[in-house]
């Protein structure tokens, strides 16, 4: 735990360190918090993205989109899934992330999500992983919704053993407000807190739903409505922005083939999110790591991208990548800032100030990472 915070002179007057780490000229920050990831999956989707980015249609017969990941995940052994999670957590940690939210969500059927949650629960790693059951992720097609939502609800009890949160996708690509509300209401009775994928591919009143039911977060918000911008100001629901999704899909904008894949980011997205923050929303940033729309594991990349695509300030981005993410995960009393009594999740950066972490981009600026006071990622100079 953090015992004291102050200048070196003050600390040295009152304490004798068992071990001293010389961070002269370096930035010290809280460990980064990534509150939205799809950490567990099989397969990758680079061919599909390559075709779309180059303006070529996806070759016929090749499964693409989330369905491709669902099929690949089903075909991947538990051991391989677990190894994949560990490998990704290693990269995240090396880039300064010390706490991460991880969703299931690539089961072919809701019952398959339990295997994914169990694998996540069994992974031992220095990065703290907070688990979310995402049964209602992808629409099963217009005729299958009623049965599918029933099946999602049926798995809630089994999922509760492994997951703290239940996520619902309230979006044209997912489920309606009524369907999401049914799932969330039942999840609440079992003690889940709620997260919502909201309004990614079209205005669907997903953010309004999240705020109305007091969800911990409403994530994505590419097509946030004017009403929701107003509602966030009075709400404790955290607006989680996913800048690397905008970045990764930017090259697909206005290409005729993109209708099958990602939506064009709102042309005024930067302006919309500026408005959202100026009105007083509590907001955070996440990587939304997944093999399709955001194959990015580094919160540094998300921070750098947020500055460039969403026109946010250095200070806003740091809050959004640490304490606000921690708040959205119900852990703001324990992590997310360097305060006395909090867990010593600390990053030493090889730059002298917090602005340079965002201003310089494309390389890893982390030197050393501490989790609960223990060095878990050694720097070159230590
Ligand atoms: Zn997501």
C-alpha cells in the first residue's frame, strides 16, 4: 500500500526505505486501468481488415466479422485460450496496465460463455482481471432474438460464479432496449452490476438505457444522442470511449465495402465527445481490445489516439485512463491514483512529465511497473 506521498526530502525525513528506486527525472503515475476488453478469443482477423482497408471486397466464402471470431474461439482448446490470455496480459503489463476488465462474448451460444469465463478465472497473472459475462453480444438474426435472450438469461446463474459484471449490447448490431433491460433486470437480482455496449453502429437509446438503470458504464457511444449527452451530466454512469476503434476503422470510412463491417465513425465524433465532457459527463478510455475492431493491447496507444481523434487534453486523458476507469469498475477507493492507503500500483515512465506520454507516440515509454508494491515489469535500468 502507499504509505505516504510527498517530495523526496519530506519522505526521507520520515522514512528509511528498505529499497530505494531512483526515478530522478522520470514520471511516476498510477497503474493504467483498461475498463473494456475482449481479452479471450481464438483466431485473428487481419485478412478481412486488410481487404477492407485496401478497398477490396472480402473474398467470398471466408467467414468474417464477429462470427469468424466465434467460430475460431469454439475451435480453440481451453489450454490455448488460456495461453492467449496470458500472452496478452504480459503485453498490457509491459505497457503500464495493472487492472483490466475482460468480457466473455465469443461463444456460439450463451452456454459457451461459461467456458470462457472459467478460463479467465483460472489465469494467474500480476494484472488484476475483472470478469464480465457478455452473453448478449451479437444478434442471432431477426427471428432468433426471443429464444436467444431466454438462453442468455438462463446462463446468468452459472456466469455469476465467475463474473462480477453483466454486459449487454444495446445497438442495431445487437439487442433492443427491451431485450437488454430484461437481461439486466434479471442480472441485477443475482448481484451483477451492469455494463452496456451502447450506440456503436447507430442511435439506439443504449446510453439512455444505461443511465436509466444505473449501469456502471455505457461504452462506445459513437452515435450518442443529444439527450444522452445531457443525461450523462447528471449521472454516475461512466461514458467509456474507445478511441482505437475509431482509429482502426478510420481507413474504412467511405469505402463501398465497409457496409459489411464497421460503421464509419461519426464525422464529428471529436466534437461530440468534447461536448459530452464539457457538459459534465464522467468519462473513461479503454482499448476495447478484440481481434476485429481494435487489435490494440496498449492503453498508451488508446491515450495517444484519444488526444488526436477526440481532441481531449492531457489531464483529461490521464484521469480517463486511471481513476475514472477504476471508478467504472467499482475500485476507485483502492486503485487509479497515488494516494495514501491505496494499492501501490505504480508505473515509472522514461519521460520527465505526463504530457510526453501522450505527445510522443508509437513507442513504449514504460520503464518499470509495480503491482501491489512489487516490481512486476523490470525496466532496463533497474
Ligand atoms: Zn466491446
